């Protein structure tokens, strides 16, 4: 399963099914679990306590596992994140390593197909032992407990399940733990961030020729045939660029001349993050896993891959923001555009000077958010869980960065529009120019930014 499929279900409401061959795989894994129980083997979370309490021999109750782990805080996660997490968890459990019944996977699928969205707080996960808190809120709904987002309200799950004809599950301790002991929530949040970044990158590359026209870029430095280094992202960016053939300078500033190299590195980082996410989506994410050799203790619930991928993407987004802010500043220079400094067309006017102030503020905020999260280990559960990844925090902050980056790109677009003389623009650039003129005409600066931002969707 790829990021596109996750986005189709999470954001666009696509239907989900469990094919017969997948059911067989799930039931085979459940059979291995039952055989291990009959043999009297030690199984974490079934014959033992949890975390550092693994040394206590006991049988936890499924309901109690979910209730005691639902300790999240903060505002509720967006509907798309929760739906993505449900899909990822269902898919990971369906790989057949988790020892659950098919009905558990089908119950998760029912939440998606019946558009039942559990209320899940954003914060409280440390990215190891799974996204325990967030996934517990989802799993509680399966047993008729917890809360559901119903329109603008948050209501008790049992009320919505009754109305939609969904029968609550009776979960044994293995199934309860399997539902929460994985990286599914942070993986889902990162998957949606990768998806958003890719869409924003596509739109930016479509809009960038307007900037190149305004700054009278030297096309030779940007041409496809110039990009002789081996990096695929650099070539991808160069292929998308359309710029005038009468550049005024031999060597443009870096924010113009080095676009393929800078944005290409961002693009390749994005591709790497995508691969990590898709590998995680399509891998078991449990402790233990069940094999023909018996139950095997693992660390597949650990989110270090997700956390580092999120950090790499955050650095790439901050690099992109740096580029966009500097491009905005270059648009305000007579030496670059041939138009009055700051695009101030009359005495007493500061022109577009303050747009760059806002751009600088946004870029600074994005940089602070780019600080790595994967290195901020704080041990939990005594000395047992002593290296945590903070993958959920790392993934969540990407969406804050993307919201800010979208605003920064909108400012860049407005200033590009103001700095462009489109008398001799190529056809696609002229079309974008006219569209933006129409969207922003007669509006005050903040309204112009908001109007220009519509092209990012």
C-alpha cells in the first residue's frame, strides 16, 4: 500500500475491503497465537504485564489495557490523520504477524467505510512501544467506549455505533495490545505530510516561471542540459522550469541560479521520506510477532525510522522556506527586476517592502520547527524503555510547517505578480499571471495573500 492509497481513504473517503486471501493470512497468524497459548509459552502482554511490569506474570484485561493507555492531551487530531492511522493499523495487522482475528481488522475497516472517526488528542506519544495513547482512543471505540467526532460535536462512541449498526468487539489482551502497540499513528501523520508536500511542490514548480520572468533569470544556469550532476531531484526541477531566454546577468544570485540544486535536494529528501513511510506502512509493527517457530519478541513498534524521516523532511521544508524568502527579497531589488526598489511606484510608498517582513517572520518560525525531534530521548517505564524516538511529535510538527510554508509561498506569489512585466511571457506564465491578477485585484495585502493561496489547493 502506498501513500496515494492512504490519502485516497483518509482525505477522499475511498472504500476499503479485506480480500479473502488477506483474511486467510490473518487467520493463519491468529492460529499461530492460539497454538502458542495451548503450548503454555510466555507471551508478552498476555501472560505478563506491560512495559517494565513484564516481570509480573499475569493476564491483563483487554479493556483495562485500552483504558489505561488512553492518556493523550491537546486539541483533537484532524479527521484525515485519524482515518489514515486506522487504515495503516488495519493494513499492518492484516500482514498476519499479529495474532488477531479477522474480525478485528474488519472492525477497523468498518470505521472507515461507515465514516466513524474516533476523537484522538494530538499529543502524548513518545514514538516507542507504539503510539500507545493515540491508538488506544481508536481501539476504545471498537469496544463501544471512548468518543467519536460527529460533525462539529464530540459524542460517546456507543451512541454512534448503535445508530450505525456496529456491534462492539470483545477483545482479548493480545488483540487489545496489537491494536495499540505499533507506529501506525505517527506513520500515518507523516504519510499525510509527505502527500501534502508533494502536492505543494507540484504547484510551486508550476508557479515558479512567474518569478523567473520577474527576475529576468539567466536561463542557461537553469536549463535541463546544464544539470549534469547525477541527482534525480535536480533534473526533475530543471525539467519543470520555464524561463525567458534573455537573461540580463551572467551569474544570478544563488536563490535564482541554484534553484535546481537547492530545490532538487528538497525533492530527493522528500522521495527518501516517502520510501521510509511506505516501508513502515507495509511492515508489521508489533511486539511480539507470531511465526511458525512461536511468538518472537521484537522492537517493530519503535518509531526511529519514522522520526528520522520526519526530521529530514522538516530540514528540507526549512531549506525550501529559506529559498522562497530570499527569492521574495530579490524581487524587491532594482538590479534584479529593473523595476523601482521595493516596487515602490510613487513617492512616500514602501511598495511591497512589508511583504518581505512577513516572509522573514514565517521563515524564522519554520526554522525553529525544523529542529530535530528524533534526538530528544526521554526514557519511560523505568529503565526498560530507555530510548524513545518522539516520532509522533516529529510528524505532527510537519503539518504546522506546511501551513506556514503555504502562506510564505502565497506571499512570494503576490510579489512575483507585482514585479512581473508579462508583455512577453510564455503562454503558461501569461495564463498564471492573468489568473492571479483576477484573484488579487482590488484587495488589501492580507486579502491578496489569501486569494493567491487558493492556487496551492
